[in-house]
C-alpha cells in the first residue's frame, strides 16, 4: 500500500499535535516538580536511617518528597514520549531539543539519587538537580515554541508545512 501525500500530511499533523501535547505536559509537570522541590528544600523533613529511594517514597512524614520522586519518574517517561514523537518529524532541531531535555532530566535524576544517598546533605548534588532542571525546562520550552509556531493558523489554515521543510 502506497501512502498518499494527504496521508503523510495527516500523519505529520497528528505527530505534531502529539508532540505539542507531550511538551505541554512536560512543561506543566516541570512546574509542579519545581514547586515540590522548593517545598521539600524549604519545609520538608527527610527520612532518617539508611538512605534509599524506597525510604524516600514510603516515608509518611513528608508526602511532597514522595511526590517529587514519583513526578521525576513521570517526567522521564514523558521525556521519552516527546523524544519519540520528535523523531517522527523532519526538523532535526526538535530531535536535538527533545534529546537535550531528556538528557537534562536524566542528569537531574542522577543528582537527586546522589542527594538521597548523601543522606540529604550534598549541596553539589542538590545544585546539579537545579541546574539540570533549568536546562530541561529551557530545552522543552524552546521545543514547545518551535512546535506551537509551526501549528499557528493563518488565513489559509494550519501551517503544518513548516514542520515538513527540509532540516
């Protein structure tokens, strides 16, 4: 079965909409992650005893800490989804931005794990989380702007053709 140009156009529009939704979700979750991280940093109580991610998840004293960890996992999953959709669209810039965002999320997660295993006392690990978080937010924000700009409506309808240009 040979696909027609109309089918390819629909697939591009569908992938563009899915990527836009994934990026919007990432940005919303990054905002929530920031708020939870600030709460934990300023007001949270950290579990006592041997450090472990499991203890951070089940400690009943600080639900925002557990939510922070769970949200990090959701961000990594959604980052993979965004990378997959960005790979199906022609502009290489979207691939680079999505890959950079996912890499930054991985670095932030590594900083978080290091922070937990330092018994919540490693300032460099905490700083690494914050710096990588900013890099992820910048990458995903730029990617969202790129996709949103391509989907603007003009007098002739959707401008999906901007995403089909040569990379």
